[in-house]
C-alpha cells in the first residue's frame, strides 16, 4: 500500500552506471521537469542480478563519475545506499530498507521499457508493485503494453545511448566523449577507465 502521507516524492533510478552518460541525466531532468517526482536519486548498484557475469568498474569509481555527472543539477543526487546492503542487490530488498530508513519519503521506482518487459521475472515483483508506484520510460525497440492503471508511462524523449556502446567506443582513438558529460569524460581519460576491457 502506498504511503500517501509522505511529503517528498523521490524517484529512484537504479543502475550500474558503467559509465553514467547524458541519457541518464537527461531522463532524470525530464521527469523532474514534468513534476512526476520532487527529487531523483540515482542509485548506483554494485551488481545487476540479471547481469551476474558483467565486468564492472570499481564501485567507488562508478559512484564518483555519477557524482561528477550530476554536479550542479538541482534535485538530482547520487546514492551509494545499495553498497551497504547484502548482495545481490534485489530491488525489493532495497526498497524495504529505504521505506524503513526514510519514512518521510515516497519512493517511486523508475525503470525503462526494457526492464518493464522482464519485470515479472524480478525477484518478488508483485511485492514491489504492492508498495510502490512505478514510472516506466520509453526505450528504443521496446513496446509499452499491458501497463496497469497504477503504473505511469513517462512522456520522455527516446534517448538512444547505452553504456555498453560507450565502453566500446572509448577504446577508439577517434572517440572524444560523445554521450558523456565533460567532467565524466575527463575522469575516464585521467584514470584510463575502460581502455583495457576485452
């Protein structure tokens, strides 16, 4: 059951952010501008349970890049909350802990159409729907269908940027940070991130 007494509606946008790109921040800004949430938390995940074999950059490195990306954007913050929870970081457990630790907030889960398609496979997805509102945003190549009445479809632009593609492009000497904020691109070059990936 939703906590409608909460004064702060907090959008929770989880991901590995490996690396964070302008699509993440543009989507967050669009949701804030549409007043669908009062604030956005980018929840940096230690590991996506659906991508257990994914090679991830160090947790703190991804967290630092996310903080650089959101610097100066009002009502958009980065959280390492899941770093301090048992792993794998199932969203249902994260949300239960957040409800306990921040009773003054209503946490609204933000997911893409790609994740909505496989949402029934999420661990205890019914429990998530029972306790939280969801906002689903469009993703290229994914059709939004069978949306329950209490799930909001966000009217946000289609942003065709992926962290996977950016990681591949970083190894190209002709790549100059397209799709990344200047601060994140500077950090990647400074630290040599992603240049030695297979």
